[in-house]
C-alpha cells in the first residue's frame, strides 16, 4: 500500500509494507508548480492560472487542451518520481508491488489528474476522503475533503 500527498509546495509518497512505512520520498512538485506551469504555458496571471487549474485540470477537451498541455510536463515529472519510488520499494522488498496508492491533498481534485496518474503509473489511485471529520467539535463548519487531512489528523491526535 502507498500514501501519496499532493500538497501546495511538495508531494510526498510513503510506501508501506510488512505493516510499517518502508520508504518515504518527497519532491518539490505540487499545486503551486502546477499553477506556475499554467501561468507560463497559457500566459495567464497567477489568479487566473489557479482558477484554470482547478476548473480544467488535465481535461483535453477544454480550451483546446492548452491547460492540459501546460500541466503534462510537470505531471510527467511527478510520475517519474512515483515510478522511481515504486521501483526502489519493489527492489527492497523482494519484488513486492504496490497495488493501490491512496491520494490526499488539494491537487487530487484537479479534473482528470487521478485517471492520468493511474494510467501513467499503472497503479490504481484512490482518493482519500475524511470520514471522521464530523466527529470533531469545530466552532465553524468545515469542508469535508482531503485538503484538510493534515489539520484533521492533528486535531484528532490532540483530541485523545
């Protein structure tokens, strides 16, 4: 099993085998870099690039594929890093392979990102949704999705 977090400034993959974390690999490729690629590739200001990233993501059918074309080189670099981590894990664990990668972080919501990653890496990518968030006592309503996974984990830890 693997956990893959796509944050704002970095992405982290944690590979788990034999009941414990075997390998962790962090790379400085994530949401901010995706937005900058759109800024440069499509010629947009930062706010518009962020909007386009969230709205169009890797959808080839939108805006003549311009947003997708700007993102693909960065996403492919991320794919290469995931593949390296998976090969290392397999080599260190007698050929054991990862069948599923559980994905967290705000960027997992980019349209078509998970299918693209899944096909490129040949491993099922499963989005992680928070299922205990409603059990926490918040002073304000909190959106239930993966963008808040770290904060929720810390809150759940301090709750004990």
